């Protein structure tokens, strides 16, 4: 007994003292990735809920930019943030009593708008290139020259021949214009069907600055990046555990059984 060796070897796998799959550093990094991913994912949705409102457009008056039944996301804005070329959501009881209306702003307070020169809309004497119109420039009959009062907007549908827009209200006291304070949101994107972000109305740049894009692209990246981090961080543990088991089996199997 005095000469008996008491040296023992540690088990090659499966011992209770074995470090967690992937190592402590890997586990911590995966947990951090999941936590950060959740912050980005939920934060993106929270930001979207604060900044945007969804609307369903019930008519074809904004075709082809927005079709009948399309679902859009519109950024909440004040009327003084509206610029020429914006597609906006507004409420005007003289147009529709209890429903929001979606149209494109073609002139703002102080502008003089008329139609048409070679089929093109004219604002302050400048012809406006509107590539978003279906079939190109569209003549609008019985369209007198309108001087837009301060604090008001002149709006048209992109489907010029079938839209009940400012041209349908020219005999009103406001000459078809809408108070800028009636605007509640500016459309950024068509989300169903997934047409994406609206194109920039560059034809109005000659008249002044366009609206800056809303934060929708940033929000989408936050949500997508957060989802990826959650998936990658959550998958790290199971993947590392499976790889660890494979290595243990490879070490413990007899050479002839491989």
C-alpha cells in the first residue's frame, strides 16, 4: 500500500468542473449581443410608433405612386415643415368630413400655380418636371391661375384626370387651398405592397429646398440589426455546445473506430 500511486487523471469529457460551452468569454459576448439586439430591435419599433402613423389609401387618386388600398407609413409633422413635392396626409372638413386625405403639395403660400405649359404644371413661372405622373405630363382643363395665400397649400393627386383635389374646389372661398395646419403627416413609404420609399420630387428643387427624408431608413436598420444580433447571440450557446461535444467524441473514440 505504501508504494501504491494515488495519482488520478481528470476525466476527458463530461466532468462537472468543465467550463460552459464556448467558454465564459463567449457566453458573455453572446449575452451582450442578445441584450444589445433587444435594445435596438425594441427601440426601433418604439421610435417608429412615435414618429410614424400607418394609413390605408382608399382611392386611386395618387396612382401610380400610391395605389388604391395601399398601406403607407407617414411621418408625423407640423404644417410648417411641409415643402413642395411632399405627399401629405391632411384633414379638411370642406373636402371630406371625417377621413384623412392623401395628396401631393405642388404650391405653398405665396406661390402662383397654373396649368399647363406643354402639358406641365407651372409654379411661379417655372415648368415642373413630374416623372411620377402616369403617362407623363397631363393637361388639366379649366385650371385658372391661383395665387396661394400665406399659410395655405395647393394640392393635386398624381392621377391628374381622376383626382378630387384642389382643382375640384376652385370655386370655394379658399380657391382650392388647404391650411398648412391641417396637415398631420408626410408619407415616406408604401409598405404594402412593399414598394419602399417614395422617390424624391426633384422637379421642385428649382423653387426651394425639398423636405429632408424622415428617419425611416435608420429605424429599419435598427430593427434589422437588432434582430440579427438576437439571432446570432441566441444561437451561439447551442452551436458552441454541439461543437464541444463533437470535439470530445473525436478525442475519446478509439483510433480504429474513426
